[in-house]
């Protein structure tokens, strides 16, 4: 992790008290208005609750009609975190594959607090993860997470969730641990991580023979280490982002076209968004043009925000909050949201081409939900080398809010259009 934007938002205790007081007022006001509206509607329309015969059932059942049933499909990605003491479906004892660096409970974080918040989409409920249902959908299929260590983080969460039903076997692990494959034999399901820092070709730039931390990015050249496997896959879950936060020189057709986080006399600073967008365009275009990739479903998991406070990643920054952030503090003006918007736009563009090419695309739009979870990172409870000496405010604890990404994944997979 090199030059990293500081993701700062600060709230003083005084402000917080004010917020709590205001939230209290707002809550009581909302409750009284809601009660009033409820009374009003139930009196003026006594037939809202109608007994209904379910044609598929022999015995008649009284079904209370949910108003939400009538509405257009709900947007799973817009909502809030609500308290739900039911906790996670797994723990660090029931998930044997949990990486030490994500085992926040073991290193002193109060994981009871962490897992007792559930994502509540505004128009519906997000069901609890159902491993049987998931494995039923992906029976006989191959799925890959493609991207950086946050993509790996989601795969590790999914392995914990699925291993409550079936223990997978580890069938491949590269020496550097960047490429790992799990096989669920009872369901003939293969799950893997394909590592890529930038999705496109990125090489370290050596200055006078030593590692400068600067990268040369060929934004029009695909990183073949992940695309090699593509023709075998039924599902590709693509993501990336954190490696772009550093000085880079950008190339197209092998010509230097500009740079990012730079101030060079004769090279144009094209900005972070440019590099990020071009990398995703190249990746999605490659998928669309992959002729051997029959029926591939690609889901792009949108940018996962980091939450450094009280400093940046390399000068004592922390992420030591213990509760989700208030919705009113949601900041959609930063780089995180810009990245997310670029990703959503590029998926929309890929979808149009995908119709002609028999490829399907969708998004797992987690950015908004995760912006509200500064409490979900390991912080100082890391126990390995990749953030050595620093707080980890980039990755997510297991169990923790990242499990929600897989709850969302299951709901998205259930849609007909995404059954591979
Ligand atoms: C907690 O789980 C129980 C049993 O599965 C369920 O009946 C209850 O509705 C859940 N509570 C919440 C708040 O979701
Ligand atoms: C699991 O987490 C708990 C805290 O929730 C901790 O006390 C315990 O040591 C951890 N156990 C393992 C095996 O990691
Ligand atoms: C590389 O080394 C040369 C000779 O020692 C020195 O003059 C030059 O400034 C160095 N370049 C950079 C970018 O450090
Ligand atoms: C930019 O200027 C430096 C110093 O004059 C030179 O070494 C370098 O080759 C130039 N780069 C380009 C792309 O022209
Ligand atoms: C979080 O860490 C900062 C910096 O070390 C400290 O000032 C602050 O009090 C801590 N907050 C909590 C809730 O522990």
C-alpha cells in the first residue's frame, strides 16, 4: 500500500451527542407520524389485509399481504443497517478456513457488536444466507473471484458461509497464495480466486534499479493471469481498486499517455478516475469478446471503501469505531463513490454489447452499504505481514459486514437472468 488517500470524516463527541439527541427526536417524531398514518389508512380501508387462498396448497392459508409484494423489484443496494442480535451464521470456531488476519474476535475486537447489524434494503428484507440454496444454484458450476485482496476477502467469507453445509477441499494453492481453488464435491462446485492488482498489465517501475513503488500501467492490455481461466468459468466476480492509489504511468499501444498522482513537466496528469475507468473498460471488453466463454455471467462488485481516521494509512490512521455510521453522514462526494459510479457506467456499457455477444453482466453494488461500516475492519488486530505495522482499515473482519456481500450475491444469483 503506497500513497493512499486519507478517507477522513471526523465527528467530535459533542457533535455525536447532538446527533444522538437529534436522532432521538427524529425517531419519536417518525414513530408518531407512522402510527398516525397507520391508524388513518387502516380505518379508511379496512380491507387491506385479505385472507388469500394459495392455489398451490391443498389447505387454505391465511396470508397477510405485504404491501411491498406489489411494488417493483426492490433495490437491494439502497438501505440502512439495523440492529439484529441474531448474529452471524458462522463463527471463528465453525469456520475452519478463516484467515488469522481476519479473525478479529481472536485479536480482541468485539465481534458480537460487529455481526449484530443487518443490511435492510429500503423496499424489502435481505434474507439470511442460505448455504443449501446457494450450493443448489451453483451445482456443477465454476465461479471465480477476480481481483485484489479484498476480492480474496469476499471469497474467504463465502467459504466460511458454505462450509457450514459442506466442507470443501483445497485443490490448488499457488506458492504465493494468490491463486487458490476450493472444490465442494457433494455439489460439484468449484470456487477460486484469480489474483490481479489492476486487471490490466501493471509492472513495477525500477528507478536506478530499485523498487520505486511506482507502476507502469498498460491500460489497454489485459492481465492474462486471470483471463486464462475465463473460458472454464460460469461466474466471474470481478472487482479491484486499492492498488490504483499510487503514482502510475499510463500506456496505450505502448506509448506513454499520461500519469496519476504525478507532477511531471512533460507528462499529463490524467487523474485516478481515468486509469480506473480504462482498466475496467479493458477487462469488460475482454470478457465480451471472449469467444470461448460460453454463457458466462459476470458480476462486478463495486468499490469497497477504506476507513482511515485520525491520520492516513501510514501515519497512525485508525478505524476504531464500534458502530455503523449514521446515514446522514454518508459521503457520496468522494473518490469511493466516483469509482463506484465509473464501475456502474462501465457495466451498463458492457451489458449493451453483451446482448449481441451472449454475455450477461450485473453489479454487486456494495459501496453505499460499506461506506456506513467504518467499524467492520480489523484495525490494529491484524496478525500478518501485509499491513505490517499499520492499521488494516481496508480489509474486513470475518464474520462481519463483508458477509452481506454474499447475502447479496445469493439474491442476485436467484434472478433468472443470472442463472448460468
Ligand atoms: C432471529 O432468528 C429467529 C429464529 O430463526 C427468528 O424467528 C427471528 O425473527 C430472528 N430475529 C430477527 C430480528 O431477525
Ligand atoms: C473466536 O473469537 C472469540 C471472541 O468472539 C475469541 O474469544 C476466541 O479466542 C476466538 N477463537 C478462535 C479459535 O479463534
Ligand atoms: C539515478 O542515479 C543517478 C546517478 O547516481 C542520479 O544522478 C539520479 O538522480 C538518480 N535518479 C533518480 C530518479 O533517483
Ligand atoms: C520528460 O522530461 C524528462 C527530463 O527532461 C526526460 O528525461 C523525459 O524523457 C521526458 N519524457 C517524455 C515522455 O518526453
Ligand atoms: C480511536 O483512536 C484514536 C486515535 O488513536 C483516539 O483518539 C480515539 O479516542 C479512539 N476512539 C475510540 C472510540 O476508541
